[in-house]
C-alpha cells in the first residue's frame, strides 16, 4: 500500500466560536486548510474540549487529519517554524475497515549549505 504525501506550501486557519446551529454544537473548534501550490490537499480539524475527534480519512485526493484540541499548538508551530512540512496518508491493511489509514505531519531537514 502506497503512502500519499503532499508538501505544504501554504495554509489558512479558521477558529470557530462556540455556537449552536440547529440544536447541535460544532465539534471542530480549529481548522487548518493545507495547500500544495493552489490546490487544497489537506484539512486538519481539532476537536473542541469535551468532543472526540473522528478517525482520519483520505477522499478525493484530500487528507483529512482529525485530532484533539491540545495537538493544535504542535501542528501550527510545525507549520510556522519548519521549511519543509508534509502531510501524509498511509493506508493500513484492515479487513474490518477497508478505508483505514493514518494521517500525519512530518518534516524534512535540508542539507547544510542548501537553500
């Protein structure tokens, strides 16, 4: 099973107020839209306190990364401080969940002297 990965060139951040819409509370408090070139390749959604994040998935060429709110700072700091940041999807072989996989961020360091 092949890993899909995208270099993140830019991102936009949305932070939602705690509001009620149609009798429900929005579970995703912070959302980072991730772009490679002009194309959105990922979305990182961080669950509001008291809500569980759903399982990640890969659909239509977009990686959906879901995590608990406490992981937001690590993700945004990575995007702000590293030059080469990627988001990746790695399928996991699971006969009970055919679309199962892992979504994650990672970095690569440049060789010394590289610009």
